[in-house]
């Protein structure tokens, strides 16, 4: 496991940016999974009052308690602004889910001194890894791709 992933894995309280009204969207699925794995998760969405029965906060600045990290599942053009908000909120670790990453986001993270994981699926690393993600993790390990990250 790479150091950025190992460091992020130590986070117990996460802000989750990328939840939506649609329960089947990946952001909601990951939110439920991270919560089921025992993490203290806080949903962030600019217009939703709640998600999955939990309160939803309009921005990272409005979180009721400090987050150890932020998991981001938004369009790549939205990710740099989320990272700026994370830094302003004192969050130093960020994970851009596959599909959210971009060169612009990586540049912003570097400029702000954020620890960044991108190009990886958090559910392949957040314990306990199970189901499809356990199979996927095993396959990546066999192929030598498990530790591929960009910092």
C-alpha cells in the first residue's frame, strides 16, 4: 500500500463530497459503505438537506466537527474547488475517486500542501474490504497495480 493511501486509511472521520438525490449513484453507495465500515461520515452537498437519512451539510465549512479527510466523487472540473474548500476547512487529506481526478486538481492539491490520493477506489482500501472490491483488490495485487497512485 502506498504511503498516501496508508495515511488516508488512518482517517476515522470523513467528509463525503459527491452524494446526490439518486440513491443508486456511486457517491451514495460509497457513503453507505464507508458508514457501514464504521467510519464517521458527513455528507456534503450544496442543496440537499439529508442523504441516506443523515443530515447533509452545504459545504465543508459547515461541518459540525472536524474531518480527518475528504472523499470526493464529483466531476473533474469541480474537484479543484472542493480541494480549496478542504484546505480552508483545515482538512489536509483528500481522496479523489476514480473519475474525479484531473491535472488541475493535482496541481491545486500540491499548491495547498494537501496529501492526495487519486486514481484509486476507496472501497478497495477501506477495511474491511469485501465483496466485489475484495476480488478487485486481489486481482490488482496479482497484476502489481495495487499501489498505483499519483501524488
